[in-house]
């Protein structure tokens, strides 16, 4: 059996390929780093804007609650009587509706 060996000069071939691979790798990592830092800064800025918007909405809600409470305290008996409401009888606790003949109860527990 004849055995032949192939002599490859790795020093000449791997030197340039290794350097090229490392340069490409560093370029890819650099671009990825810049992209990730840019995305992080963008998302932090968006979160800050969202928190500011939330604070603004909370302050507007507080103003609306204050207006509601002041309007609610302005409603008294003369105000509602002037708008057509009637006073409830003193002895009634519930509002009743007369039952029609052959009417099933609206709610039942079976």
C-alpha cells in the first residue's frame, strides 16, 4: 500500500484567514454593540416619556375628581326638586313595581 502525505503550509494560509476572520468578528460585534446601546437609550427615553405622560394623566384625573366632588356637594334637596325629582316617602325603603298577572319572577334561585 502506498501512502502519500499532503503537506499544507498552515502558517501562510491561516495567518491571513485568521486576521480576516477576527476583523470581521470585531466589526460585527462593534455594530451589534452600537445597535444595542442605541436601542437601550431609545427605550429608556420612551419609558421616561411614558412616566411623564402617566404623571400628567394622574394630575388631570385629580382635577376631575375635585370637580366631581365639588359638583356632588352642590346637589341638595332644593336643587333636585327644581329639576323635577320627588322626595321619597319616609316609610319606604325599597322601590316596588306592581306585579302583572301570570308574570314569572325576573330572578329565581333554583
